């Protein structure tokens, strides 16, 4: 018989990369907050392939502490992979994520927990209204938060805040990969969890270590946003995108080619000198439009067949319940 893990009030998932200095203080702070509020809890530290003594610190803290667990990656897989692993392993009714660099305050946990359990939110994102970051990080962050808000329709000021709270059903229903951790609220909305709120949280100045921030994250983040928006809007109806674009391009190419053909016939009938169709650049442009239009339409058609034949998820309540 497999023994099921006891469900907790809160699971705290902490992705960590080269944070051996801050982890002991952070763990003690989280435990103090949990004890003061009489929460049953677990803390899961994910060592994302650290090159310092992060894993040794986690092992030492976990020894004899039933509320603290550690998971180690052999190499650096990124924050999304670390979060997904933590989401899979946790058993809390409410799941709190925070960064390991001590810039997120564990004192915010009770407020976030209350918004989930009493406010009825599916997901609550922290908003670092007053930030202790250089302008080279805050300005681009505001730009991408604005773009994400506009494209997703989710009214959040800080999508990338590491301090978030989730209902257990949310994190068990989504998959985070690549650099998608920035857009978990978008993924959750796509999965059907639409009650998404935010809470102003304290952002502390970095006390230990160095920032992992880099400009390449903005490029990857923007590409991931485009990917999420495409899948969320057209993942179940790809023909609406490819079919529309294909039909439009084919129609433009066909109409243009028809005009050139009729013009050529007119010149021949009236014995008017005219340039050969194959000598006109517009002929090849219009022919290319028709070819691309046909290919796009066929791509949409094939994608539609794949989606329609994919296994659907269903739930049946009552005796003899079945889930596929």
C-alpha cells in the first residue's frame, strides 16, 4: 500500500541557485512565520544545479526537520523547471513561491494565504510597488509588464514577481517550462483559472550574493510570451489563424494574377504591345502568395486534424467515475 503524504495548509516552494548564504536565514524566517500563525506547512528548496554549497546547506537544514525538504538538479535547468518540480512534489492546499535571495519577505505569507482561502482567488501575484533594483532592470520590467498586461488582458502590475500564492488545483493543472515562469498568470488563465488578483508586497534590498538578471532574459521572455499567446488563442483552433492567413494570401495572389491575365488577353485582342507575364516581377510575387497561401491553409487543416484527434480530458461525477 502506498502511503499518501499528509496534506498541509501551505507549501512554500523556493527555487535556489547559488544562494548558500541566504538559505539558512530564509528557512528560519519562514518557520517562524508558520509557527506564529499555527499553519501546518512544508518548505521545499529546489537546488537548480548550484555551483556553491547550496545543496550542502539544504541537506543540513533538512536533517531531522520533517517540514523541510530538498530537491537537487545535477545541472542548471532554469527557474521554470525548478518551479514545476516543486509543484509536482508539494502537498499544500495553498502553494507559496518565493525567491531564495531574501528579497521576498515571508511576513507576506499570511496575507497571501488569506486572499486564497477567504478571498476566493485562484492565484495572487505579489506587486513590488517599491523596488530596490537598478534602473536598468526596473525600466525594461515595466515595459514588458505593460506589454503582457495588454496582450493577456490580465490586470497585474508585476507578472514576474517571485512571491505568488496559488490554489493547489492551479499548480496541479498547469505545466511550466522554458522561461514560462514569468507568465504563470497567463498560463493559469488559459487553463481556466480566471480569478487572479495581486497584493502589494515588500521588496527588500539584496543582502547576499549577486543578481542572476541578464538582458538575454528579455529576449527569451518576449518569445515565450508570443508562444503562450499563440497557444492560448489558437491551440484548440489552429485553422482560425492559418486558414485565415492562407485564404487571404491566396486571394490576393489569385486576384492579382487574374488581373494580369485579363490585361494580357486585352493587349493580345487589341494587338497592343505588352511585356510577357514571365518577365514581370509582380507575376512571381503573386504566384508566391498563392503558393504560401495554399501551404498555410494546408498547415491549418493538418493542425486541426491533430487537435481533433488528440485525447480529450473528461471528468464524470458519481459512482463509477472515469477520468481520461
